[in-house]
C-alpha cells in the first residue's frame, strides 16, 4: 500500500492545497512614505472615529512589541473580557495596511497540526488550514504568475483565546524556529510540514514579515502560560474601564487601507541600541538589583530578558523621535529622551518582569526578601505602577498575581487628541 502514497504527483497535489492563496484578491499597495508617529496617530484617529478608544500608551506598547519580534516573537494581550484585546490587533491591521487573520484557538488543540492542518489518509488529501495558506502566501513575491503574493507586505496572525489550550503543545516548534531566526541573516528557519508517509516534508520558511499576537483570559477554562512563553513574549495588560462608554451606533469597517510596505515597516525597526552607557546605566543597574531579589525566590532573570528590555526601549517610537530631534537640533538636552526611556522601561517592567513573579507567596520570607525590596525600588525611582504592584500582592489569595493596569489611568484615551498631538 505504501507505493500508493509515494507518487510525485501526490506531493504536488498536496502542495497545491497548501498554496491556495488565503487572500484571493489583488490588494493595492500604499505608495506614500509616512513617518512612524504620523502612521500611529492615523490609526489612533481612525479607531476613535470607528468608536473604539485605546490609550496612547497601549497603542505604542503594542506597536513596539511587534517591532521587537526578533527577540520577543509573540505579543500577548491580557485583561478583562470586552476591553478591546481582540479589537486592537484587528483595527491596527485594518487601518495600518497589514494583512490580518483571526485564528480561534480550540480547547482540543494538542499539536502543530491542529493549527496548520494535516494529511488526511482517508481521502488522500492535505487539509490545509487558513493560517498555513496565509503563511505560504506571505513567502511568495507578487508577480504576473503569482498576483496574490504578499512577501512585500506585512501580515498579522491573532491567536484568539490562545490559552484555551496549552500553548506549548501547538506553538512550541514555532517558538523554537522564531528564536532561531534571531541568529540568521540571509537564511530563514523552516518549519517541516508533514505531507504523509513516504512523501518529503514541505519546508515552510518562517519569515520576518509575519507578526504573531495572542489574547488570553484568566479564568477556570484557561491554561496558564509557562516561563518558556513568558520569556519569549511580551504581555500587555489592558486596564479595566473606569467609566463605561456608550456605543450609540455600530459602524462597519469598510475597505482596508492600501498595504503598508514591508520595507517601510523594517525601516522603523531599530536593529541596535544607540543609548550611551550613561543613558542606559540606571535601567541596567535597576534590573540587576531587582534580579538579586528575584534570585531569593528562584525567579532570576536571564540575559535574554534584559536584552529584550533594551531592544524594546531602543524601538519605542517616542525614544526614536527624541533621538532624531537631538540629532537634528545638534542638542545635548536629553530631557525628552530620558522621559521616553523611563516610560518604555516601565512598560517592560509590567510586560516582562511582573509576569515572572506570579505565584510568589505574599507573606513570610518571599515577601520580605523579594516583594518588599522590589516595591522599595519602585518607590525610590518614582514609578507609577506601585498601586498595581500592591493590588497584585493583595488580591492573589496569598500569591502574587498581576492582573491590572491602573497606571494607565492618566493616559490619554481620546483618539482625536492623540492624532492632533
């Protein structure tokens, strides 16, 4: 029977199922070159006009997290249900010119095949899921023979409710390949897609023009994220609403804007830190001191976390703008830069460090040797996340659980104001 499954024609037939374009229409490309902040403000204004309000700091954090996917390949959005976790990636993509795919994670996903598809030996066909078709399409150039190629554009895949199943079961190999990509320049890692017994695997390149985002709720139906995922990702907590907004009219999205150039996107990504030793020292020493406290409870940070923090700070839009103005004005006044760096660093404390503290006991030696010392650091350096830190100590039934974002309460939420500023 094996010979029936080893014909070259069978492989081509199965590949054809994978290479059916997910997006089967020609998408216009944007020709205008815009600045990063101008582009972000345009998204903010469009979201506001559509009836959705996102704090400026949330939007900038989300954008920066996507830019730093080389070190933190997945961005996780957490928070109260109904606060816009799923809407943000959708609207960001729609108004920003990025291809978007919403992937609903199922509780029974237990392997990579659950997400991508598998060879069905009963009907002798490969059952290619939409995400696999989009990934294959995103690696093809747009030509006359392949008018739907998306290699020159950016795509975003949202794994909605990603922790309904264990992330490590269906996304582990992706994480490993995405991590390998960091050390590769001209080549790309491949994901081996099994096409059936006796048939050579299909090698799917894992390129940098596909961005990965997940949303998660924290209730009795979900799984907690492991340190492997937390270390390789950025977790952004959405604030609970302080006042409930009315939505008097439901507006349809309409046609998406022309696709953003991949080249322009990559021009916004800073591949190296331009901070001087004096500029970065306060933050590096802060993390080193914090790491002493974490080591007392077996939660010490590795080099990867600090490198991700500095990479995030170097890519933060307000930091890049402050550096640009300093160069343009040939000025040594770095007040604006210091303010932007502190905001970006505080974001990373919330996104990368606080999730590592989950489960630490909020009493006894854990409290005195770790949590109290970290709180003292936050107070001495005048960070705004102290109230959230205290809540994480109080509401976790004796364990530290970070699940709030009250430090954003004073952040502007009016998209019209953001666009004008």
